[in-house]
C-alpha cells in the first residue's frame, strides 16, 4: 500500500478521526472494520482527553443499542463495537 504523508494540525487530525468513528457507528459496511483498525493503529497518538471522547462515543452507542433488541443482521457489527469499547478501556493509558 502506498503512503501519503501530509502535515495536519493535531486538532484537525482528531476531528477527522472522531468524524470517522461517528459516521461508522451504526453502519453495516466495510467502514466499521476499517475504522476500528484505524482507531487501534493511532490510539497511542491520542492524548487522554481525546481517548475519553472516543470511548464515550462508542460506549454511548453500545449502551443505546443494548437498550433495545438487536436484530440479527446488526449483531456482528454491534459485537465489533463492543470489542473495540473493551479494547479502548483496557488500553486507555497505553
């Protein structure tokens, strides 16, 4: 895979990451897996406050999802987000 190296302000980078996560939440597409991979790959570059925002976004979505019956077609995607939530909590101070 080729790389594209660009200069980007840290706050812009984080805004893009948050937007990507919020877009992928609730989707049933390749975007979910790719987003989860990106979060894990760049997790160590985030400061604690930024990590907490991502944890809250994912945790709120998971909590809301589990307040209702999860249709079978959504169960695999929901499980991926639960796994990411658990991973982020376990690696909060990485």
